[in-house]
C-alpha cells in the first residue's frame, strides 16, 4: 500500500494549531506529515523582549515553528520565504515583500513544487475567511486552492516535477456554533478584546458545512505542548486560560474540516475521516 501523506498549508508559524490534532492523529496511523508556512510571522507579537527583537522575530519564529513541528512529529517543514503582511490596514500591508502582495503565479509555483515533490493525498488550509480575516490567511487559502488544481495539470509549471493530483482539499475552521457559545460566555465576562467586536453570525464555518469533525481530546496535552513552543506569541494575560473546562472542551476538543475539493467523491455522513476513500 502506498504511503499516505498529509500536507498543511498556512501563512504564519502557529497557524498550524487548528490542525495539530489531525497531524498527531494521522501521524500515529503511519501517515507522513508536512507543513508549509508562507512567512515567518515577522510582524507578530513579542510576548517578552528577552525572546526576540522586531529585527530577528522572523528567525526566532522559524525556530519556534520547527520546535512545534517536532512535538507534532511532523518531519517536513517548508517556508515560502514571503514576509508577514500584518493585520489588515496596518502599514506592513504595503511592504513590497508582503505575502498578500505576492505575484499569484509565483506563489502557486512554489506550492506546486512542494506538492509535486511531497505528493500528499490530502491537503488542509484556511477557509475563505482566513479564520478572522488576516490578509495572509486569505492569501494562502486562495493560492493553496489554485495549487490543488495546478499541481495536477502537466501543462502548468512543466519545468517542475511530474504532475500530482491531490485527492482531497480541506478547509479547517471553527464551527460557528462553538464561536457563538464562546462569544456569549465572553459577554458574561465583559470581555472587551478584538474578538468581541466581530459579528457572531459571520464568524467561523456554518456547522452544516463541516464534513469531518475530528475528536482530538486524546491529543489535547500534546497539542498544548506544541502550541507552547510559539513562545513569542504566548499572551501574558492569557484570557483563554480562564474559560471554564466544559467550554474549553467544546472549543478545543474537536477540529472541524470542510471538504472543499475532491477527486475521490464527496465525504459521506458518518465517515469522519480526512483519508476516507484515499488509496
Ligand atoms: Zn496567522
């Protein structure tokens, strides 16, 4: 039987947190796993000035990403070498190296090169909202979707390795119901963070679009250990830690995936498996 391979494609170190349970789950089943990171998160937070400076944050976050991947037993990590574009409306958007400004044909070419080399059957990226609208998240969603088609087309990028047809493309997101429950709880706590200003009826993924709801409770401890490797991004006033156990489980105990494109037919209710029908 051919080796199964799973590829996650994201914009910044720490974006992989949304599928870290799947990486652990399928890795244990013998699936070879890999992660693509378009940028090094150069304009992210610095939780503690002892860890990084604005000048070397990209290098530090690359090391954090590699350490997080090691906890997840992910042997392959690729960087596309673009620059973090920052949150929408910030001056970083205008940097000529910003990922959100990159030439689409060039980005797709870099992704096609990795796909044709690694030959995954299943790929995962953000959905069209990018989770919360970060311009790099939306860009990686768009380019990964294009690369799913381009990698399989031998007319495109003929200078790269032989065409490879990925069987399934999934978008990972939070279910709207879980985000709504979280928002309601935050209201009871008078939480005033950026999250509370988002419209709960537009947040996350409508529950009826979720094809795979993966129970990752057995992996919560390891997921947490991997997440903690992103030390520069750890919020010192960790609001999430105050969330009651029951809500935490609802929020973190499952990972949700929408089947965006498939060459092996649709997911059937009850299958609940990213690799269902993949040979
Ligand atoms: Zn991100």
